[in-house]
C-alpha cells in the first residue's frame, strides 16, 4: 500500500456506519490525507443516520469518536482557492457532482504537492475519475 492515501467520504462512512472491517486498514496508519469536506459530509451523514434510526445514540457517539480519531490521524486539505479552481475543471468521466469534484480536485492538488497518492473511495464516480487520472484506487472492488 502506498505511503499516502487520500480517503474520500464514502470509504470513511462505509467503516463508520456499515462497520466494513475489510476497509479499515486502508483508513489507518501513516500517510492519511483527506479534504476538510470529508468531515462536514461525514458529520452530516452521522446526524442523518441517527435521525433516520439507522444508528442509535450509543452507535452515534461511537461513530463520532471514531470520526474524531480519524481527523486527528489525517493531514487535511483546506477548501482553498486552488482546490476550488481545479474543481471547476472538466473530469474524464462526466457528469461529476460538485462535492465529488472537490474531492477529485483535492486529490490532484495533493498529488501535485506530494505525489504517489492512492485514492480510497467507495463512490463509483470518484473511483472512475481517479482511475482515469492514473491513480491507484482502493478497495480493488466496491462492496455491494
């Protein structure tokens, strides 16, 4: 596994809400990077899951604890001007939703700065575009 992994929200939520233990190793250890957007999206998804009864209060607290630990373990890309500029560009596999474009722009921004990123995502649009841009993508196949 590469030293640097960009974790997109769908992969994080697959672990936090669905308990996908097979994906957990890709979301731990050194070299984790993500967008500030990830924490907004994940926090909102946890609130929605609690409100819809998909998780109870205890599960919600545990997911919030895991989210906070993940945030401490990551280098976080701000939603700055360069990311916004890149997000407005055309992507290889359109259509791309705005939030996905921000993730992809963050990946490209980080790759220009650091190189050697692997993209960890369960979102097919993000995965398709990341692969088309030449990034390795994890997991090898998305779980059903």
